[in-house]
């Protein structure tokens, strides 16, 4: 029943300066709105649609930038890990390790992430039912780590399309762990541009608001000062200039939702 | 930007007394909450899963009961029509003619309903994309009738399952017509009980709240004092005893949503 | 275990001459290939995507053309019915009454069709699981009519898309009634062109062959000498000039499939 | 246009004796039927639904068993790899490296597999459209390795369900690489048993036959002498005792299909 946390950042790390610019602005916006804030960025986009898609600065340089954000700005940082080997070094640099949706059933990755003791944010696979997440959660819990977040990011709905099922949120809340709505990935159109994924940016605030009204713990929003030039996920990102109004609005719904929780 | 309207009733007409009991209670609950109210019941369930399912009192007796509700209680009444021939008589007895989802592309039914001059509530078919509803709307508009409501009631999602896509609501709002969320049918499990449809009643308030947060015009909820004995749709209905708390809660979200409308 | 029957025609009736031209050619092609043949055309397209879509000659003129095909060419004729009232007159003019997929759960239509004593071809709704068809079949059987065909024409798969699930065919065969694969409608893209449905004509022979290999009773193929000018369903139709090769090829698979039936 | 190859084995390696028993029987059955044969087994099930699911003998012991099958029986061997690091050692022991469906977009894994020079069998993700596979293929081709197979194993269709879309096969054939139908995984019901995946074993021969009729290069079938005691995938496996009749039947369809190829 804590106030909403906003997990936001530029999807893919570009430069240290760029990351810091976004983190600073978002931290200020969230503080002013009474929301928690976590900076999110990826050091490696390990599963781009096409080989030609940019992947980011890589694990070494990327973790250095993320560690710097955390120590200089004092905001918690989240990044996604792609192999068991990356978990320990990533957990040195960031607070939250994220398991990508495609990898949410890879047992060794879940165990390695759990073993670091860091918070583990598991994205529900596009191919997974929300009521099957307890099986995934158990893998992390088996390491003794119960600092877990669960994220809805859309479910396969025909080809090149996702649907965000609101039932998923209270279903996953039944695990007792905080639930996150990924408002920008859930409006992706996977592979929809041929060599890249499309997106329906206009629906991200819709998904965010509907989910916040259900009393979720956090909302995940990728943002960029110029989404159309972002190296990945541009079509579904929210422009940075719109984030203040969006988050201010979400906090109104968050207060109301936290005051009258939904129970299944 | 009017306050939320609640369209509610027992799904299938049983007796005049039963209908009046529900209509009276719902009218009082909605008035107390500041919500609009429309009574809904069906005189004929024309597409039951199984031939053994009860169909209701039929058009003559049913329209007499509905007309009586309207005139004695002074509440607007909605019922669904199944053939072009039923539209004119039904429009004598009720205020809103509803086009069932399976029939939402039957041109003659849409034209006949439009020609009555009554309000026409079109349920989006389980097989239809929300952005295809303007084609359906045009059929009614061609009669000169622009008193139209559009309802989301779930979309096919694999077999024996539906998903309620929140994108549908602001998409259909772009037509300029009021949009209704059918919170109880969208949690049906079509055919899920073999000879009848199942349902996930626990998720109906979830769907209602998420949709109301998006600023919809009305919410559609089937209710019964004892859903497990209702002649149809029991598994997804909300018990009448829970309606006051549900609607009170929804009105809080409605006020907030109407104060900050979502624009695509 | 009879040889494959081909149900084929121009989707929508144009003129008597056009219908006869197609029926004659198809009858000759099927006879040469050892296949059964049923002529199919619609007198009314009652659920066009858009009001602007052409609907056909209507019930009176249409039934006259169909009756003429039947009596002059001696081929059985199939047409679809849209209301209970149409069933009796249609059964005077044709051999097989087809229940459209959207209408496959409309009880009164099924009963009226059954009551004519004509063969009833029920298309499985895009929203229906194959294992739910026995509920639909029972409605027709309740009239004492057990001359029933069941047709797979694709299932909703996200928005503006269908998928043809091969499991549907042996599942429906378990009813004991002949099963039909609708190879051209199952590759439709409903609403995919905005004001009309798109289609993937190139996949119709794929669907036909896969289904015939499973030992179905009949294949349903809409055909036209110039699909791009057909008043409906052009994008998924097979050009008439390709039908001979297609059917000759299908018969090879039919003989093999009938010699080694699949049993669930 | 080579005769059909059968990729078959026990899903998860149990013991060397068990693997050899299955490989010997399958090799004999395939030789007698005129089919190619590839032995398939996994040394590690890296993404079990539940942590309690058995994972297999592990990479060292597993690769030893697989290498032994290859050298003593002279049959080509396929196994799946889960990390980039596993590719090189696996390529020492087996002929074909398989990319699991969940991992089909993990760029580093695809590159590592390609770099071994071994044949790479890429399973299309349950979340991926068949026309998006060229993007995946390009990742492997970028290593200079063009020894590629593409496998259809079902696509997400609502929750806990898959559908095998026959359009996928000719679509993937357009890449010019051999296409494989995974007849047993495509009838899985992911997570359908709560702590494990269910399956519809009865439909595996249906999928196999429909696909073979379309002229595919290979069919993938998991088999076991006692599926109900198999450590994984039992519900969708074909009993070993039924394999001879199944493959004999498929070869009839293969000969016919290869004689009249489908072209999109």
C-alpha cells in the first residue's frame, strides 16, 4: 500500500550523460508527484528483432554507467540480465535484476539472479498465463530470496500483436509480491515493422491508468526526449516532456486505488 | 462527461416481480451513488450454448414486463433484439435496443434497430477489432439515427476464453459515441462448462474499475440476488448484495476519470 | 469414405448466366477428377463489413437462379440462410441450407433449418471451440433432421486475423457427420482492408490440402473467373482457371487419406 | 525433395541404454520406411514449468551419451543448447544444434551456434510470426553458416494453449531452408497441469500428417516406450510401439507431396 513507484528510463543506454539527464528529470518529477522512482536502462539488447538493431554499450561499460547513476543520484537502478554469468556483476552495479519475458522460464537464470540477493523483477512471458507465475516465482524463492517483483508486459494475441489482460494484475498480486505494469512494452507490435517492432505509443497511458486503478505497486514506462531517434523501442515510448503530466495524473488514481484495494 | 451510467439487471427475465425487485434496488443504489441507471433484461436468450438452456418468457410477455418496469419505476430500460421484426415492437416497450455481439454485423438488424429511432447499443463482436466498429456504426447512422452506444464485451482469446482489451475503449470513444464496458460478459468462459458457459465472476469488478478509470460512459453488469440459481450467466454475475459497494467505489474513479479525460 | 466432395461457386450470385458458367465448369472438373460437386452461391451477403459492400440479388431472384442451376444442370446446390423465415423457401430451391458462422448459435435459425428436412451445413463460429459443436448439432437434431454437415472456416486469432486449426477437423468428425474444410474463408483477414475483408488467397490450397490429407468429407472453395472484380471475398478466392489442377491434386491426397483414416 | 526425415527420441535423456534402445528401434523403422532419421534427446531441460521437473543428466554426461549414439549407431544426432557456451562442446558431440523456441531471438546464442559450423535447427518462438523468421535466420547466416533448419512447434493461442498454423510451413519454406514440423510439442498445453505442461497426444499424428502433405523436410516426434513415465513431455509423446505405423503412413503422404510441391 505504498505509493506507486515509477520505473522509467531510456530502454537502451546511450551515453552516461544521456542516462543521467533522464534519471535526474525523472527523479525530480516523481519526487514532486509523491511517487517512488527507479531508473531503468539496458546495457545490452540481447534479443533484437534484427541483427541490425543496436544493442547498447555492453555489460562492462553499461554497468559502469548504471553504478554511476545509482551512486551520484541516489536513485535505485534496474537493468535486465541475459545469462546466469551476468547476474553477479550486475548485482554489484544495480538494485534490481530484471528477467526478460522470453527468458522467464530459464531456470538457471532465475536461480543465479535469486542467488545475488538483489531484488528480482520477473517479466511474465508473452506465452505464459498469469496463474502460471507461481511456478516461476518458486524458482527464485528456492534460493532464499523473496525480494521479487512480477511484471505484466502483454501476452501474444495473434501474430505481431500483444494484448494486456487486466486480470493478470490481481492474479499475480495473489502471490503477495508487488506487481508492475509495463505500460510501454505491452503496446509493442512485435516484428510489426518487418525488421523491427512497431508500437502504439498512444495506448501506453491507457494501460498505465487502467493498471494503476487496480492498485499495482509500480508502473514501468520507457521514455526518451526524442523517441523517434531512440535506438530501440521508439514506437512505444512516451516522450520525456509528457512524463510529468502522466505521472501526476497516475498518482491521483493510485491514491484512490490504494484506499480501496481490490480483492479477488 | 456526464457521470457514469450503470446498466444492470438479471440477464434473463424471470417474473415481473423479480424484475421489479431488482430494478427498484438498483435504481435506489445508483441514485444514492450519483450514477445514472438503466434496467437491462432479456425476454429471449436466442443463442444459448445448449438447447437445454432456459430462454426466458418470450417477446410478448417479456416486453409487457419491461414496459411495466419503465412506466411504473420511471427508469430507462434496455433489451436485446434478435431479428429485424422484433425491433419495432421492442422499441415500443423499451428505450434502448441492444444488438447482440454475435449479430453485430447483420446489416438488416442494424438498419431495423436504427429505423425505430430508439437508442441502439451495439455490442462489439468477439471476432471484431475495435477499429472496425465505425463500419458497424455507419450502418445504424445510415438510418438517420445517431443515438448509438458501443459496448466492449470481450474478444476471443483461444478457445473457451475471452480477453477484455482496454485499448478498445478509447478506440471506440473516438467515434464520439458513449462507450460501455460490459464487465460481466467480458469475464465469461464461452462453452467452458461443456453444456453452458462458465465465468470468472471475481474479475468483473476488476474489468469495471479499469474501464471506469478510462472515462467510459457506462458500465454493464448483470446481477442477481442468487447468481447460482439464475437461469443464465450465473457464473459471471455479481450478487445483488455487492452492487452498492461496487458502484460506490466505481463512482470515485468515475469522477477522477471525467476530470482528466484520456485523449488518444 | 466416399470420395471428396467439392463445394464451390462464386460466393455472391451475380447473374444467372455467370452462375451457370461457373457451375458447368466446376461440374465438369469435378466429374473428371472423380470428386462430388455442390454448387454454392449466396443470394444475400447479410453481414458485409461495410454498408457499401454489394449484397447480391436478394432472396427471390437469387433462389430462382439457384433453382434453375439445380434443375438444368442436375448438380446439388447450397446457399446460406440468415433468418428463420428464409429457411422454408430456400429449401424449395436448394439442397443444402448453410448456417453462417456468426449465426451458428442462433437457436431459432438452426431449428427452422432443421425443420425443412434439407441438409444443414453449420459453419463453426470464429468464436467457437470445435468441441462445442455437439451443442450446436443437438439443436438441429432436435428437429429429427440428422442430415448435417460441419464446416471449419477459421477461428479468431488476434484482431483482423483467423487461424485454421487442424485439430478441429478430426474433433468435429467425432460427431459422425461429414466435415467440410472451408479453404477460402479460413484465409480471410476480417476487416483487414478497413472497409472490407482482406485475404491470403495463396494459402487456400495449403489449407485445402492439409485438410484433405486428414480424410474430410468435403472442401469448400470460392472461385471466380476474375477474383479481383468479384463483388465479395475476392482477396481469398481461387481463380477458376486454377481449379482443375487444384482439385486433381486434392483427389490424390483424398484417395490416400480415405485408405488410411485417422482415428483420435 | 529428399524423402522425409524423422527427428525422434525420448525428449529427455535418461540412460545411455535407454537412448540406444530408442535410437536403434527408430533407425530400423525409418530405414524400413525409406525415411531419413535423426536421433533427438536433451541433456538438460533448462526451462521446466516447475523447479520440481526433472532436468536430465546435464551437459557432460549427456553429451557423452549422445556422442556414443552417433558413433556406435551411425545416426545423426540433434540436441538443444541453452547458452552460447554450450554450443562448441555440443557441436563436438552432435550433428545438429537446436535453438529452443523461447530462445529463438537471443542473438548471442544464435551466433554461437552458427559459429560452430554445425547444422542449426531454429524453433520458431510461440510468440513469433512465421514471416518474422528471416530476421532470425539472418543472425545465423551472418556467421557464414547456411546449414539451417526451421521448426514450427505451435503458437500461443490464449492461455495454456497452442495452435499449429499450417500457413507457417510454406511461409518458412520460402527461406529456402528445410522446414520441420514438431508434431508433439505443437500439441502441448503449456502449464496446463498446474505444475507441468499437459498435452493432446492424440493430435500429434494429425499435425504430422497435415504437415507432411505440404511437403516439409522433416517431422519431429518425441517418443517413449512408456510416455506416462517419461520424465518430461509425456502427455504429448507418441508411444514407441505406434511409431512404425505412423511413419509408414506418413511416407505415403510424403511421396505424394514431394511429387506435387506447393508453391506460394
